[in-house]
């Protein structure tokens, strides 16, 4: 390592880590920092996922940074997002701060030394490395990048064809003229199916239960109008961000207050493609209300165009077992396949699978309480960027970045080397809740790992509301001297 001690160590060179570095350069120009990233390049999610058609499901006006205008279509391909991130790296000269192929394995905090010591392995040479830092900015995302989640089904070994998880898509996978079954109906399945349909013999989406889909043009009329008027990109970006956020807020409150109305609107979009007589009840009518899980956006209705063309179809049933020729369903039907894609989700990774020790005590993350969903009781000098599920992840990454820079400024003013969240006397009888309310948001990957996650409290500043509209005011106004953060 060029520097073996830095003021701030950023874990991960995905959209959060690159954003964190930008904020440090802009807001704290004297701060030394390094980004450690285990992969060969930047991008995180957008580098890991290479399956056909991989794209964002939120618009890039809000998934993009506040500080860098987005100028393309709202829904972007992974390649376009990587280009955008590459531009930030180049414009900010971040290359010299990023160390690729550095896998962090342990993080050890010493109160006496007022620093974190991180050890890890270089994935290119196998060499061990050590680096220390005053503050740890965890931008490692929320899921394991090396493998996706595939349930164990009986008979998987009997299947004569190939089984592939979209997260580890083989470069040379040939699906031309094959019969493909995609298990799952989330955003990944909705992306893969229209991208594969033209080339394979047929593709079936096999779902246990339906998902809500929103259809619409991959365009933003307001952005197009503003561009037509030659409004500067910075203005267009800000105006369209505000428009998108306002619309999302409306959809979220409508989903809670008038779920039936929102359902009807979503269904209208599907029927516009499949026809009014198409029966939506078995395949496209979820049991939960809209927004309890992320609504998958289908740009230009491409998934439904695939179904209309006859090249794609949907089956809603449970898997009994895999058989040599495909999948036998609970109904007894056998779905024949040459290739099975398991679009069954992620393995949650808590703190990047790094083993944390604090003053010789192993950290049990599940025993901590989150401070504003970003710092944790008893864990000094550390912030984790955990974004929004429904709104774009990056909106929260930006808010946290401003907050961390303000906190570091405040520590400088106080001459403090340590900040650690701690419950106050008045918090003693506060109730504790799961990190995310399962009633409110409950995707499988989160539910499988909820017991490993920190708790949230029932009052400020210990709540984690996942509410951008509240947090956009709360983070900047957070009282850093309310006793919940202790300085030394
Ligand atoms: C296919 C797909 C589409 C998505 N689309 C959207 C969307 O449209 N809108 C939205 O808001 N969200 C979306 N998400 C969620 C998405 O993951 C986040 O929005 C965002 O990209 C996360 O960025 P990040 O930088 O926080 O984490 P990541 O992208 O996960 O990057 C974390 C980085 O940290 C590195 N890392 C992890 N552990 C270690 C370690 N121990 N040592 C060194 N390096 C480490 C990883 O290699 C990785 O590069 C999508 C997710 C997927 C999988």
C-alpha cells in the first residue's frame, strides 16, 4: 500500500464508495483516504452482474448522484452506469485512491490507538496486507458478490441441462434455440426474459407467487423538454430529480392509502399490451399490497411484449423437484427445459463478511442498535451506507456522505479522535425493533438475514424509517451533541 494509514478508509468501490470519496474531496479536501475494493475494477453491483439485459430498475436521475447530472434515458444499462461512474473517477482523479483486488478479512478497533486496523488478502497475488484508518466508511453494499442465493431443490443433480444463477453468469453461456426456465419473478427475471426471448426457443418465467410490475416508456418527458430548451444539464438533473421524487412519494402514499387504485393503474399498463381480456389473476396479482416489495419497472413493457409474441410465458406454481428433463411442479406438470436460470435472489452479507473486533471483543452486530440507520451502538468511528429499498439507494448514500463529512468536521472542532453511538439514560426503556419492519418491506434475502442485523429503536435518533422524505431534512438537522454520539 502506498499509504498504510489514512484518515478514512472506504470499503468498496461501488456507487456508494465512489460517492463517499467525491464528498470527502469536495467537503474535506485535506482528509487522506483510500478505497479498498476486492474486485478488479469499480462499479460493484454493475460490474458483478453481467446477465443479458442487466439494467437499473430505478431512474438514473435519482439513482445517479446529486452532484453529477444524468443525461441519458432514465433506466440505464449496467454499461451506462459503469461509464457514468468511470467519469466521476476520472473527473475527481480517484484512481490514485483506489486499491483494487484488496479483499478485507478483519477489522480490529483499538481505543488506545484510536484507529481501525484492517487486514486482508490481495486477490491477484495472494499476499496479505494491513492498513489502518481513523474512520471506517462501509460502502460494501448488502449482499455477497461471489454467489447468489439458490434454494436447495430435490433432484437438482438429476437435471440433464445446465443450472445458472444470474449473478454468476458464464461469459460463454449459449442459450440460442434452447428451452429456458427462469425461476423467479423479481426485477432480474423481468429483465432477463425479454432480453433472452428473441434468441431462445422459448422462455418460461416460473414463479411461486406474482410480483407487481409497472410499465412505461423509458423516457422522461420533462427532461426531454428541458433539453429541447437547452436548459443546462445541472438544472435539468435537479428539476427532474425533484419531479421523480414527488411522483414516487405520491405513489408510496397512494399504495398505503388506496392500494386498490394503485393496483388498477398497474394492471392497466399490462392490459394495454396483453389486451383487456387477458386474465391477470393467476400470474400478475400479488397477495401483498403494492410497495411492500419493490415494484419492478418494465421499460416499454418489454416483458409483456415477449409474452404477447408467444416466445415467453408465465407459470405460477411451486416446484416439487427437478427431474432429468426439467422441473416437476406441485400440480404434476413437468416444465421441460435445457437451461434453468435461478433468479432467486441474493445472499445477504453483513458488513462485507469482515470479522470485526472491538478492543479484543468480537462484534456481535445483531446486538447493536442503529443510530439513524448508519452508525451502531458500541462501534466507534464507523458508518455503513445502507440505502433505500423503494427510493433509489444513492439518495441515502448522498445524505449519509454529507452527514459523515459534517461529523468529521465536528470531531475536528472538538479535538475528538473517537465518536461512538451510545443509548442515553432517556433511551433505557426504549423498545427495540428489527432493522427493517417486515410488515413494511419483506423480500426474501432480508428476511433470511434479519436475525444477523442490528436493531432499530422506537424513537429518534435510533429509528431507521427508510423514508427519504423524512431523512432529507433529518440528516442535515441532526444534533451531533444530543448525547447519542459520545466523543473522546
Ligand atoms: C441487478 C441489480 C439491480 C439493481 N438496481 C437498482 C436500482 O435500479 N436502484 C436502486 O436503488 N438499487 C438497485 N439495486 C441495489 C444496488 O445494489 C444498490 O442500489 C447499489 O448499487 C449498491 O451500491 P453500493 O456501492 O452500496 O454496493 P455494491 O454495488 O454492492 O458495491 C459494494 C462493493 O464493495 C466490495 N466489497 C464488499 N465486501 C468487501 C470486502 N470485504 N473487501 C473489499 N471489498 C468489498 C464489493 O466487491 C463491491 O464492489 C440493484 C441491485 C442489483 C443486484
